[in-house]
C-alpha cells in the first residue's frame, strides 16, 4: 500500500491548496496559539511563532534555517524581529513563489529555496533550525534528525512543533482517531518520545518539551468554518476522493483534539557547545 505521506502527493497537495490557504487562512500555514481565547486566528498564529521563538532564546543576527517554511511568514518574522539571516526551504514550488513575493520590498535578510528537507544540502551550519508542522510529512525521521543535527553549530538550537499521536493507543483508537488524520493530511504520526529519542541520539539536549493542545485546539473550530467555503468543495469535485479525504480530516483533527488522542507538541533542543 502507498504511504499516507507519499512525497509526490504532498508536493501536489501544497502546490494546489496553498493559494486557497493563503486567501482563507492568512500568511501563516500552521496552528494558532490562544492565550486569552478571544484572539483572532491571525493573532493566535503569530502567538505560536512568538511562543516558540521565546523558548528558543534566539540571539540577534542569528543564522536560521526554516525547514518547511510554507509561505515564508515565520522566516520573515524571525528576520525582522531578531535581525536574523533566514533561509527557508520547502518542496512546494508554489510556496517558494509565494514566499519570495511576500518578502519583496521588505529589505530583510531572507531567502527561499526549493529543497527537500530529507536531502538537505548546505555547506554551512546554523544557529537555529526552525521547523513548524513539517516533520510528520517526512518518511524517514530518524535519518532526518541525524542530518539536521549536523547542520547545527555547537550551542545552536532546534525549535520544533509537530503533530503526534497519544502513546499506547489501541488498534481501534488508532483506526478511529489517527487513521483519518494520516490519510487526509498526508502525514504519519509518531509519539513525542520518538522525537525525543531522535534528538538525544544525535547529541542534542532537550531544553523544553510541551504539549500545546489546550492552547491550539480552537484552530479546528475555525477550520471547520473555513472549509464550508464552496471553493474548497469545488476542488473536491474536481480532484476526487483524495481531496475529499483531506476535507474530512478537518473533522478528524477536531475529534483528535477533543479525545486527546491527537497531540500537538513542541520541542526545543540544544547542540552541546564546544568546551
């Protein structure tokens, strides 16, 4: 059977839906982080970036690699607010064009490259690796973390949010709550302990680990309103069962949050500095 996170399908999906995401969801393509609970979706998404950036303890003029940069909004935020030098990568050529367009005229030190995160090719190391909701798409996470760790300067940080499943789910729970998410969202979900082990085995020290479900669940209340837009269902009519599975996964995400079987998690890890 083909894997739910087949790479070519992921490319085709994001090339197709990114303009719709941008018009309906805003400049960021990730969960929101609600503090008070009454913030707008756009404000909540920015608060997620701010929360992760604060935990990552980003230094001014840091050299940052944004792995899975989407439309480039996080890259541009980091470049602006930390006077950082940021390189964003994604496998979607449509997203690259959108990111370059977003950066135009802003006079920030940010560039965007079409690159597969599982075969990254850089001649230098970075102060910070930044990855928001991207790694669950990758097919060999153990190899990815090994490759990524080599791109970190001594003392550098790796800041991650990603999608996970609850530990010790029964087969029935996995089939009911996780299967529809994986099928529709083109991901394969692991547990947070797996990522922690990948980080530790590559000589990275866990600085912070956090489950963000309480602050982020509202994302899918708003998302269900967004997919009522007829333009999304017109795409479903055009592109068939796979796109229908994607739209149905919005409800599955909400159910995953409500049941606690889906986990939205955060890690910040640090490369051991030279002594």
